[in-house]
C-alpha cells in the first residue's frame, strides 16, 4: 500500500510548510497547532480539515477530519498507522 498519500510525514520540520499553515489555539500546552490550508486529497477524498501539531518544530501529530459519507473510502488509512476516532483519523509519534 502506498504510504506517501500526504505531503507530510511525522518527524518532518515545520519549515517545510510554514507558508501553508494558519496557527490555531493549541490543543496541548507546549505544542503548536496549525491548520494546513492547501487542498489535498486522500484516496481521492478531500478532508474537511487538516491539523498539524508540532513540538520543537517537528511534526508529531497529523489530524485528518472527514465527512461521515467519506469514511468507507478512507478506511485504508488505518492500514498505514492512522487511528480512527469518530470522523477523524490521527497519526502521531
């Protein structure tokens, strides 16, 4: 299964996307949360929202939020390390 379905991977540097991110209130004290503003597709499905969480400039968490109707098409994410919580898929270090 292809694992490079997203333009980012855990452990990568903030500077790779600094112009494609909008800061939001951080979920976790000491970590920085951002919304990824570029449009991407995951298995030909566009997420509603993509949140990236960094710790010391390193990407430590990826949160993908999908519509309920999209879930059957993106179940493959669980095969490449993402965990599903309701309509959200999470991958973290």
